[in-house]
C-alpha cells in the first residue's frame, strides 16, 4: 500500500539500534546523521533498476529545494559502497551520505517489504520500466542487491519520522519537494 504519512512518530528501539549499527561513507551512522537535523532517508531498489535510477534523477532535480530547507539526503542501498558511488556520481549525488546495507537490516527495521514474484512479473511493471528506459533514458543494469526489495522514503530527525512514503509499486514516485514543505511545518 502506498503510504504518504504526514504525522510525526517516534522511531522504535529496534529501528534506532539498526540506525546506530551501519556506518556510511561520511563516517557517521544514520542515527548520528539524523541527530544533526532533518534527513531524507531514501531506501533504493537494486542499483540496476530503472526505477532506482529514476529516483536518483528525481532527487537531483529536488536537491535545491531540499538544500534550501536544510534537509540532508541519506541513500540506503544494497550494493557495495564503490558500486553505489559510481552510480550516484552519474546523477550528481556522489557527495551525499550513503549507507551500504546488503543484509537489508535497515530495510527490515523500517518495515519495507519485498515484492512477490507475481508483482515482479506484472505487465504494468514492464510497461513502466520500458517507459523509464525510452522516455527518460534510464538504463537497466545488472541487479546490485535484492531485486525483490521495495523502496521507501522517510524524513527523520532526532529519533522521529516526520513523514514517510512507502511504495506500493516499484515505479511509484514521491514528490521530494513535499518532504521539504513537511519539514518546514514540523520544525
């Protein structure tokens, strides 16, 4: 189900533990990063996915609005940090915080589900993927991570989730500028 929550809730203890466990490319844990200020935590599908690349393109476009509101970006992925850096560089996002989570512990902690084989083989998925390839020139590549893992987006700060978007479908596209507006009203 596509959830677009706009109310703040406290992050549970298990999730806080997972956030304190992984250290990202900037030498900080996700818990430490969110303690510094509002952080848009984007959980990506596998790095070979056209929808993952569509997300990165959308983030590049939304970054000025996020920066203007003082919102940090944290990308959570399932590949090696080196593989992620190469892909993120293509989208001008190689300088943002990134967290390699090949075991998907953060994905689990934030309650993100995996798609079923039936969902993965749907004609709608192929149609949307084809459109992303042709119209937006995003290329499909070798899966770097679990192709069944669903993405999600959370605006987190100091132990709270201020807003969230849990994808119902791999092709769902949240409006990142809306997260910036939410941060302004909650802060």
